[in-house]
C-alpha cells in the first residue's frame, strides 16, 4: 500500500487506545420515509461487530439472519452508530425501546418501505483521536490534508480484509481454483472471494502509483463521471487527464467478477496479467455469484475538521461508502 503524501512529514501517534477514540456514524443513502412494513433501527455498539448485533436481534426477537438487514459491516474496535432493518410484521415496535444489552444501545426507530441491503449507505462520518502526536502535528496534518483535498487519496482496501497473515486471501484463491464451497457457508465463501478481489485491486492501485499513473488517464481506462456517475472508456488520455486533475472524472480499477467490464490498452493488459499471475479467469467467479464491478482509484475526504488538544489530535471527516478511515490515517500519521 503506497502513500502519496510521504514527501511531507507525518504526525505519528497512536489510534484506538479506547473505543471512544474511534467513532463511526453511518450516513444512509436516502432519507427514510416514516411509513412502511420495515422497522429501521439505529444502534450504537461498542466493541461489537455488525454480526454480533444481527445475532442479538435474532435471539431477542425470534428472527432469522436473513430477516435482519444492514448496509455495511463495521469494525469491532470502535463506537459505531449503524442502521438495521427488521420486519415490522414480526416485531413489536414497543419492545424495541426496552431492548438493551452489553455493548448495544437503540437510539432511534423509524418505519420505511424497504429492507436495508448491503451498499445502501452514502458513506460514514468519523471522529478519531490520535494520541501522542508530534508537537507541530496541527501544521503537519493541514499540509497533508491540503494535498489530499487537491488530488485525492488512494482508495485502498485496508489489510483487515485479508485476515491474519493474509489467510482469507490464500483460502479465497484456493476456493476460486477449486470452484466449489465444500462445507463453507455462503457468507464465508463470499467473504473469502471478496478478500481476493480487494487484494488484487490493491495490487493494481500499487502499479498505478508506482508507474506515475495515479493522476493520469491512460487510453483504454474505464473512467467515471462525478456529476452523473456514468462510466466510459478513455479514448483521448490527454484531455481526460486534464478532466481528472480538475475533478470532473475519476479513473476506476477492477473488482474482478464474471461480468467485469475490463479496461483496454495498457491498463487492460495489467488487469489481465494480475489474474493470470494467480492462475485465475473471470469465469471462476461465476459459481460464487460475483459479477465484478469498477472501484474508484481515489477518493477525497470531505467535511474535514481538525483540532489539537495537548498531545492529541482530533480529526472529523466524511468518507464515501467502501473507503477506509485507516487508509487516510496512515497518510496523515506516516510510517
């Protein structure tokens, strides 16, 4: 994983000394209607995973896992505010206010017309305390943030996706080559396959940065328009490099799957080479219902606020769905 602000000194320090040092609040993709057959429940959880909350709802309310919806997975080592959906026909809304257990607290309940699905979020707001920073941390962090506001930060997946010693990636590669799940649950199989996709995306992003292609459009790239979200193939790299610099478009990288829209030209050759190096093809993703997609190579932190209290720095910011606060923090803190 490469950093693009290493020419500036980092703030150093430590994160996650305590759960309240790392607070994440989910921002829904759309406003909830207030009417409908589903109950949307906002939960504050501490030192618990998203699946811990799902399990709690299932035990307390007699539901199956499939009946509990959520928009994304959240870390254990944090305080997170996250929305879940429950079937209104099976859950007494009055019972919810009385539900509380160690690590979970219900903050809000509202009705909505549909169940939450993975991806139904605009992004996340973060409040992070970085302790034991250098004395001039405020000056340093502002310099780095100015660079990232102009050019964006690499949209890496963080290493937590790989599992201990990259075990998830190794098992995922074996699973894709074998072509069947054996005794794995569908959830576990998807987790392992997605770990491979995330790891290969990071390899592709490393290559772009190493070759000076992070802020440069190449002929054959698949780019995305910021205003409309439309994807298109780059035919005039000189013109589209200027649009990239101006923030009109972003270049995308591959999340491999059976129906992936592959790049052409030099970037397409690299996308194919990464697969071939692992002995994979797009077809091997088909049994796991992984169609593939394109992911932005860069994102820009928004709504950034920063303050220093003694030897601690307090950072608040918004990142779009799927982007990692820990990637931003590594840019700011340095090696």
